[in-house]
């Protein structure tokens, strides 16, 4: 299938928002989505963006049955490892179900890696839900290492009241 990978534009945020909800539904957490396309526009397309995003676009003749030509996305940020230096973290990689198996996901991930390498990033990191074996198998087949098993790392998070409490402790 013919498709192109390109940098997302502000006008793509409605499609990105739609696919974020599709991904959250697949991940069994649709109630966790708290942002809209407006927040994506603000956070990704301001003078100091929090994230960058690529989209996969198909020609009009290959659009989805719902009429979408934006059929996948990869949302990523640049981070820094005190052990290795610059890194890129891929928050989301998603391709609509009817468009999977055609190289779109691989192309999105490869482009994120290429852009990271252009900025001297030493690694591409991301998280996968433990039950999501199709995605785990896809990434491992491409050469990704599961550092949970090999290095024993755990990803931790503060949010909600725990984040508020921690932030308030800085004021003391």
C-alpha cells in the first residue's frame, strides 16, 4: 500500500486525538484519556513544544472506511540519559487495525529512530503493556531489548494526589 510518513501539523491534531482514543481503548484504558485535540495543538505546536509527532498518511483512494487518510502516528519526546547521553522516548506508536501488516508501524518507528540519530540520540525507549504480546513480539522481532527482564528496570510514576503531595514538599 502507498503511504507517506511526515511530521504532524497542527491540523492533524483531531486525527491524532482520535487515534489516541483508539489506542487507549485497545489498551483497555479509554477513561484515562484526559486531553483533547486542543491540548495537543497547544502542547505540540507552540513555540516550545512538549512533544513531536509523525503521522502516516494514505492517498484518498486508500482512506479508511470511516473516511480517514491519517491512519497512524508516532508521538515522541527527547530525553537525556546520564549514562548514555541524548535519547528519544516514543510515547505512542499506533496504526489503525485495517492498515496493520503493511509496513506503516515499522516505517513510523524507523523514522523516529532516524530523527533521534540525527540528534545524536544513543537510544530509543518506550513502554509496552505486559499483556500486549503482539506489540512485544513486533518490537522484539525488530531488535528491541526488554530491559525489564534483562536489566531489571521498573518504570515508576507519580500522578494525582501523590504528585501533588510530592510537589508540595518542595515548598517546605
